[in-house]
């Protein structure tokens, strides 16, 4: 059998050298989908990475989280959008069933900037659709927190942090508790 020898420092599938591959990975940060997805592939690693992100974003220690990486939520029909979440977590509090769902997304596509608010609304709706069985009280729907880390300023206001919520515009002093 005649085998073609490939130099030890060259990867056969792509023809890229090991040095070029190393340089590409070294230039990445967690905003790059490949690196982020790789860092949360293993559940124990995902708990560390997502736990650190949530602890900083929420300014509190995260106790016990269960992470599902690359969670797919299929649409109800082939003609509708589905979603792929980068990380989807449930935080247990004292072993109780009630939980908060955290969605952590990395976004590096400036071209998607204008659709970001509606895309995030869609994500939460599709997740909610799977969490509340028929006949279950709406009060049992877990709270939902979506953290999207972007490589750009989504509102061009010069800030690095934006927090959104649902509120009553006509009566802003009344709290609107929808769990978002």
C-alpha cells in the first residue's frame, strides 16, 4: 500500500500548518463561536466558564448550575425558525424545582445588529414554549435571563453594558413581573 506522508506539523484535512492553526487559535477570544463552543463542550468545563460569566454579569456567586451546551430548540414546523443556544442553564436553589434559565450567547456578526432585540425576544419565547406543560400554572414558568456578549455596541450609545426589561410605560412605578 502506498501511503502519502504528511509532514508532522501539517494537518491533512485542511492543508493548514500546525503553526498557522496555533496562531489562529491564539488570536481568538471567547466571543469567537468556535472557541466559546469548545470551552463549554465538556459539562464540567462549561460549569466553570458559564459560572464565571454569570458571576460577573449578575454580581453574585453562582451556586449550582446545570449546563446544556449547544441546545437546539426546533421550531413547531419546518417553515418556522428554530434556535441554537450557546449555553442554556438551570440554577437550582436548595434542590427546589423552581429555577432560573440563563441563556449565554456570543455574538460577533455586526450584520445582525438591527435584528438583535427581536431575535432575543424570539429565543425567550421558544424556550418558554418548552418549559410550561399544558395545565401547569403560569407562576411555575421559570425566570429567564439572557446574557449576550457582543463584539460591538448594539445601540451605538458608547456603553459596554445594557440591561433590558419589560415594563409598564404608562405607569413606570408599577413593577411588571414577567420573569424576563
